[in-house]
C-alpha cells in the first residue's frame, strides 16, 4: 500500500513545483501500521567504482579486463575520472606480439595503496 503526502498552500491547493513524498505503509505484528521509506538508499556501483575495486583487488587493470569483467568500453575515460577525483594511478604501456602483429595497450594500477589525493 502506498500513501502520498504533500504540503498544501494557504489557498488549499498543491503549490506549483510541490513534490510528493512516497512512503510505504506495511503491517507489522499485532496489526499495527509502520511507515518505511520506499527508496533503496544503496546505489549501484559505477564503472569508476568497479574500476577502483578491481585495481585494489587484482593490482592492475587493462581494457580487456574492464570490458570482460564489467562491460566498460572506455577504461581510459574511467581512469581520467578517477584521476580527477584525486587518485594517483600509474599507466604502464604493454607491447606484445598478437595474432595479427604487434599490439600495444595500457595497464593501470594504483599508486600509494589507492588513497585519494595520495
């Protein structure tokens, strides 16, 4: 069951720009009602969060890791975003012989144990 509440203006109508407060009403033991927030406060992890956690747990990350682990197509942009947040990240260029010739890609790792502004 949902209950909508709002503040009324002195004229008795809902003022322009007003918002509704969505609250869930649930029955508890003894048939008493209890209001609970209907919004999940735990936000899903962003690609930046996932990148940071991956680097902390695995020691480094490559574009293939980011794509295969959490679908990140632009790891360089996520690294840029993390650097703007203050994380010190080291970029290592990897050169290998691939199936169709030489390939070059970046491997990123945290510096200073991954502390922001560190």
